C-alpha cells in the first residue's frame, strides 16, 4: 500500500449537516472528501497579516484543484462512469465548479474550484452548474450533417 501523507482534512459542521450534503449519493460524498484532501493550506510562517501578527492559515488553492479521472481510477479502483455521475451531482448541488475544461487527448486536466453554493441549495432548485458534454469524434454514420436538397428551395414565390 502507498505511504499516506501526514495530517488530515477539516470539514465544517455547517457543511456536513446541510440538506445538500445529506442528499448526496454515496460516492459523491467520498469524492467531495477527496476534493477536500486536495486543498493546500498555507504554512504557519506564511500566515501573517500586514502587521506581522500570525493568523489562522488559509487554503490557497480552492479555485485551482486538479482531479484527473485516471488518478481516481488507478488509486481507488472506481469506474469512470461512477466518477462522472458523482462530479455531475457535486456540480448540480453547488459544491464544485469547473474553472477549466480539460481533456480531448491533450493531457490537459480539468481544473475544479470548491464553492459555497451548496448553502443555497434546496431539493427543488435548478442545478447550479452542468458539466459540458464531450464532443464525440470519429465515424458518425452515413451522411450525418449532410444537408438534403429540398423541393422548397426550387419554388418561386407567387406574387
């Protein structure tokens, strides 16, 4: 088994007692915890105000979290379809947003941001954001996208 990094992750009570969190499906909760684990907190030496007094360290990458599907598949053995459904649910309920769409075989990672829209979520609200669907390339069947000649183009207007 791989060596675990030291430390842990903190989740606020307001978050895990919210209606949005309670309505998440099983793997969506696990994936959200993985997103929380990707957060980076500034060191205590960096956590100083303008006067030089120490303050509580803040997270510095909340709007720049990379979570590649391949990493989740390899590390945790989760199927891609399950990951996609969980990300769709986290997007819809306002836990994450997509800052940069990656993919298309360019080794470009999708960049996510942790957001607080889940506070506004109710069971009858519209999804906060929706993942952009992939464009399928390759053979699409015969004559897909070909415009057929219609007899309506040859008709002259009466007048």
